[in-house]
C-alpha cells in the first residue's frame, strides 16, 4: 500500500506497507509530485505468482508511479497463471499517474491482470499499459500464450470506463489478422480522465501514427489505443503522447 498527501512543499508519503518481492522506491524529488518506482525483485512473472498494488492519492496530492524496467511474463507450467491486481484510489483534487514500462509476454506465458480505479469528484488519473508480444529481436513467435487485461474506472461509484483484452493460444496468428492487430507486435492503451482532457484531443491526433487512434469518450475522458510493429516503434510513438499528458514530467526511467 502506497498513499500520498499534500504537504507545504509538494506531495509527501502518507502510507507505505510492502512485503514479498514487490517493492516501492522513492527517488529524489523532481517537482511537486511524489514519484514511486515499482520493482519486482523476483525478476519477472510466472505461473502461480500473485502481485497486488494498492495506492491512494490523498486529497490535493499528486502521486506518480512507474517501473524500474520492462516487466517480463515467463513460461508458465500447464494450468498455472500469474495474477496481477492493481487498485488505485484518487481523492478530490488529487492526481495519480500510472506509467509502468512495457510488459513483455514470452512464449508460453500466462498472465491475468486487472487495473481498477476509483475517482472522487475533481480527481485526475492518467493510465498507460504498454504490452510487447514476444521478443521480436530474438525472432520469438508468440505461438502459445494467454493474456487477459482489464481496466475499469469508476467515479463516485458510477462506471466511467471499462476495457478488456483477451488473447490466448497462437497470439501471433491472431494479431496478424487485419481486424485484430494487422501484424502488430506491440500495443499500448492510454486513458486520461481530467476536466482538461478535451483540450488534448486534437493535439494527440496530430502526434499519432496511422496505427493509433484517440477518442473523447465523454467530456473529461480520453481513450487512446496504439499498435506498433515492435517495442521500439511503440515507445517512439508513445513517448510524445505521455510527454504531452504529463507536461514533460515523464519519469526518468522511461528515458533510459
């Protein structure tokens, strides 16, 4: 559990409880926000693993998460699945940026992941979930894998946004279909819920390649989906988007 609160000189840590292989570190402050770097000391995910993150941005605070490096989902034994649950609460006047680096799915991996967000009135949240389908630089074909991903946002208890991805079996073949991925080897989902989200629609459309799209789902809610041939092309297209939505305050680990 990581919690933040507003302090006289910016956001400060309010709560920290952690155990197991999942750790949160806090680098030197770069601005008014509190940065937290999530580190999986086990080195990756495999079948049977269970990881949970609970975070709360307290009233008027700004809490920002990223990861030290890309996460890796390794080969799982038959019937075993890695489970990752991330639960975020953003109180009135607060902002939470969820900016993990890529998750790389290895052949034979099995990963079920959920991200749930509860927003108070006037709260802001920026989410990104980038995924790479196999190690293309090594010639890996994701001929067997299972991936389930679900993002749910509620505001004041009412549904605001729900998105789910489910891929299993020969993922590479599925992604090669024109109506699914048109041969994409990487994908990112971005969601920005904030009163000023509407103003970003046209600039983001100008930034995106032909394999990306962004829509204003409702006033104050932007959703973006981006496909790319590999992780390099994905990051090249994604970084300008994140830099705009964070006002050039993207965590340093994204730039290494």
